[in-house]
C-alpha cells in the first residue's frame, strides 16, 4: 500500500515587538483559518512564549522592509486586518505571495494584514518627503514626483516667421532623435497611468496551496467573508481604456476640491494635467491663470484670458465655457479696448507653428488639434461679439476691420464659407433699421384721455400704458451702461439708464403731487385709492418698476403724515400687501423672490441691482503680480510644485503683466444678464396715444417741484386737516353734526 506523502504545513509566524510602556500589550492573533489571510501574526511580550518546534520560526524582532503609501481606503471587521485610510503611510514587516502584507503604523505596535493592491511601496527618500506633506495631498505629491522624474526636458518654444514653412526632416531620420521620441512616448504613457485616478490596480496572485483561502481585495472588488473566492460587483466589469485617455480635468478638479478646498491646489492639478499634453499643444499662458475651487477663472492676465477665449475646452464643460465667453465679451471693455482684443484674436487665428517641431506627424497633430480648432473658435467669438454683444453699436469702426480680415479667408480654406456668412451678417446689421420692441397690437383709438382729470381715468388703462412707457425705456439700457454706473458720474455715458431711473422718481413725485394738490379730503382719499389700484394692476402685469415707484410715493413721509386722508381710504389692506415687496429687509429679499418667479413680459425694478454692481466693484480689485507665481500661494502649495513645472513652456508674457480679477467680471455678467433678461419679451398691449400724452405731461410737470415744495405743501395740507378736524369736533359737540 502506497503511503500518502505528508503535506507541508505552514507554521504560524511569531513577531516579537517591544511594546511602549504607554501602549497596551499587543494583541495575539489566532492561527490561520479558512477565513483569514494565508498566515497569522502573533506578537508576544516575551521570547519564551514561542514554540520549540524546529519548523517554527524563532521569535525575533523583524525589521521594517519599507514604507508604503495607501492609495485607497480599506475597512474590515476582521480583527486580523489593519484598516487604513487613503494617504496614510504604513510600514511593512512581512510580505506574502498571496498579496497579503503585514503592516503597522509608525510609532504603534499593532500589526495587521493589508491588501497589497491598495498600497504603493516607497523609497526611503520618498517616504521621508511624504511625511512632511499634508496627509490629504500625499497621493498627489507622489504622482507629481513620479511624473517629474520620468518627464523629458521641455524645449523652449519659438515661433516660425514664415507661416507655412514645413518642419525639417533631418532630425526625424536621426537614430538618436527616434530613440528620444520613443522614450518620450513611453514616459507620457507612464505619466498618464500614474496620474489616472481610475487606473487598473494589480490583482492579487493566486496560490495553489491556498485555493480555499480568500485573496486580498482590490479597490474595485467586493470581498465576501466566505470560503469562496472573491466575487466582483454585478455588471461592474472594468472597461478597457486607451493608455492615452487621461482623467478629465473636471473630475480631477472636483476630487482635489473635495480633498482640500484649496484654490492653489486646483491650480496645481490643472498644471499637472497640462503637462501630460505634448509640449507643442500646451496652453502658452497657463501659468497666468488663477482658478477658484470650482475650476472657474479667478484672476488672469489679458493674454491668458484671450488664449482661453480662443481655445476649445472640454466638451463636458460647454455651458461653463459659454458662460466665460459671454462674460468676457460683455465686460472686456473694463480692462482693455476693442482694438486690442481684435488684434489679439487675429493673432491667434494667424499663429505660426512652433519652430522646434521635429517631424511631419508633430506638425500635422499641431495643425489638427490646435491651429484648426483655434481658428474655428476665433470666428465663433467674432460671431457672438457681433450678434449678442453690440459690436456695431459700441465699436462701429471694428466692423470694417473685421470685414477686411474676413475677406482674406478664401478657398481652399474650409473656413471661407463661415467668413462669408459673417460678412453678410455685418452688412445686414449695418443697413437694417435698429430693432425696437414695439407693442404686439396696433395703437387703439379711444377718447381723448389727455383732457380727462386723474380721478376719472381708468386705473387699469393707466397701468397698461405705464407698462409700455417703462418697457420702452428699459429695453434701451445696455450692459455697458450698467458697468459704467459702478464707477462714473458722467450721465452722458449712461443716458438710457439715467432716463429709466428718472422715470421712477418722476412717477413717485406724480403720486405725491396728485394727492397734495387735491383740495378736498374725500378727493385726496379717492386719489390714494386710485394709485393703489394702479399699483395692484402693475404687479399683475409684472411692471415691478412702476409698482415700486407708486408704493414709494404712497409710503413717503409727506403722504403718510396725512392721517385723516388715510382714515378715509378704503384700500389700505391692499397697499400693506404690496409694501412688503418694497422693504429693503434682507437686501429686498421679498422682491428678489418675486422676480425670480416672474415669467413673460416684465419691467423689473433695478435699483438694488445697480447697488449690487457698485458693491462688487468695491469688493473685488485687480492687482499686479510681479512674479511667475502668485504672491498669495500658500507655503504648502509652493512646496508641492515649482514655478518651472507650472510653466514648462516659457510664455511670451511679461512677469509684470497685470492680473485681471475676472471673478468680478463674472459676477457682473451674471447680475446684469439677469437684470436685462426681460428686454426681449415685449408686452402685447395696444398703445393709447392720448393716455401716453396724459402720462408724459404729468411726469414732465413734476420736474418743476423740489423736495422743499413737497414738504411745505404736506405741512399745509396736514394743518388744514387738523383745523377741519377741530371744527368738525366742535360742531359735533354742539349738536350740529351727528358723530
């Protein structure tokens, strides 16, 4: 009978670690079982506790093999395991071929098993360096160091003088140059693999001798505590990805923002991502951009802003890029001139290839991925500037320069057709009459309301005609006038805005004058009720400007002091419901809420928005940064990355290029866009010529009265009311009147 060979049994590994007198004694781990890693650890306070079996490794203090950086979170309820968090640094004391490693924290005595797929071994030098880095940034610092060590030395960029000069082929045939390109390609692939957050981590090796033992999990596995091998999530098989598929900028920005909330860290991540691109495709002025934690531009130089404007970005952030483009075109006049912008855009369109391209493939890639997209984007910018941002109204001389430039784009250029369409658009806008938003229905013929006194007017008719009058003035306001209002007192530059705001004051004055000039108490009370009806109708028509002006007049001191008049009013409760929209509490919170919910035709009250524009101008300021790195960068961020890496390709910008606070311009754009968004939604109300004359005459008449007149007239009416009240009271006491 053949004897069965006795299987080899792995003995328990004993680790003797001298505990700190301030730490509890190490926990003794149980021998291996079917639900444990391939071997177990046992620590003992004395060497005498070890077994005497010759096959058992004698108790000894095991040296630290090396340190590892934790790349993912690992949590386990198994007491033999050592849970850890991403970015921690652990010390490895034993390695198993199964993929389970024994590790401990620095300064602690507990030893536990960790999955090898979750960690990255470190050299002594790297471990020492990472210990001095903030824990939440260690993984990014490690990736950055790996990238820095493998990246080729960037060559300086120079511009070709001849625009169509082909790159030299001499170097492309040189053996050393070919080897350099191959090495450069492999280095970029390694960089992308290192920086990609979704890289495939190595699976643990299987062991024939431990077929029933669980293998350590990888970050994308669900490890089940059973005798079976680990199973993957249903339907979560990893798609194979191209080695050149770099993590999208938006994902990386979101991750670094969640980790640190630091604007400097976002700048650092964007710089890392730019470095993954071939040097001839990288942004030239990326070092002159400062981003906020959401990845939006906070500050930048003019060349950097124009480069961003003329460079296509990630299609996933299309809405953000359109917002940036519109914000730039609305506000660029606050930091440069139209002529300068035009010339910079033309230069971007005509840019020459870098002088250091070494192969036809590089030139073709540059032409396909940078030149053509940039040219397309420049023409798009010109189109949007022309159609949506008042190029002809604000800078009519640019139209001729733009036409001359577009006529130079001729076949066989693929953009010749686009250029012709823009020229046709310029001609149609130049010779077409200005667009005026008129009422949707023709003027109506009614009785001569111009000769009818106010008390006999129809409140609804007055409210409707006020809508047409106010909307006509509102639709003429330009964004540039709103921007100028923040820092100018010259009303000649903001004539339309001044006219609209003046109507508010005149309408309020008309309300006060009509009440104060009424001789009889009953007539004054009727006039008050009339204006309350008009204000209520204006609210229904979304004419918030007139509504606010009417309420302002009714609630003025010169009217509120007429207590006897208000005692005879029948619509005080209606007014009280409207007054809350005029209260400045919470920055006009009630009115802002009303306007947010408003749809269709509307004339907004813009007083508090003009105040907001001024406050934004005071809150944010432009500054000049005289070094390549912003002076506000924190020491922790500067330790992570050097200026030479942020700007791997030398830019042509001066180190003293002024930085523009684009965050201020973005806030202005959002505010003004909301304030003027109703300009293209006219009222469908028939205009009454006689009523318009009636309103216009009374508004003009109010300009002849100053504040002193209103105060004196109010005192006169108040005294008259008090005298009449005393006379009435005396007659009632004498029995001549019923009380």
